[in-house]
C-alpha cells in the first residue's frame, strides 16, 4: 500500500507523485502539498504523521475526507483492513465500513489506531 506522504522527494518526483495520487482518485491539498486526507488528519490530530502511518478512508470513498471517515493505521493494520475488505463475506465488509464497527473490530483485535473524528 502506498503511504501518500513524502518528505524527502525531489521536485520532479514530487510532481509525479502528486499526479499519481490525483489519478488514483485522491484529493490533493495544495497548501500542505500532500494528499488531503493526510492533511486533515494532521490538522485535526495536531501532530505530524510518520511515513509508516497510513490514513484510511473508512467507507472507502477517497473523496470523503470528513474527519469521521478517517483513521490513522500502521501499514500492517491498513493491509489487514483491506484484506478483510477483499476476502471477507459481504455482510462483514459492509459492517467494517461504519466507523463505530471498524473501531470495535480494531479494539477487539488489539490493533493500534488513531481515530480522526469526534474530537
């Protein structure tokens, strides 16, 4: 999974990266020069995010950058959520697309996360 953040990339690489992020359907934040969902998480949580942390769209809508639709996960936890979404039965996939259910699942599985919504 891509992280959609970059601190040490050269200008040409940054432009190419931005184009890739936008082409994949994510919104770009020009002011912070990063994907919008990461920018919102940083603003709401009031701390930077290391490059090994991913910001996941709970309902899988890349255009919905509402804080209540965003959760910060480790790369492994992010991968687990997407594997569940690909291979679990449809009722469970639908269940995990609701914030309260995803948080319960992560708590029960003892997976670290930081919820961006409801501050």
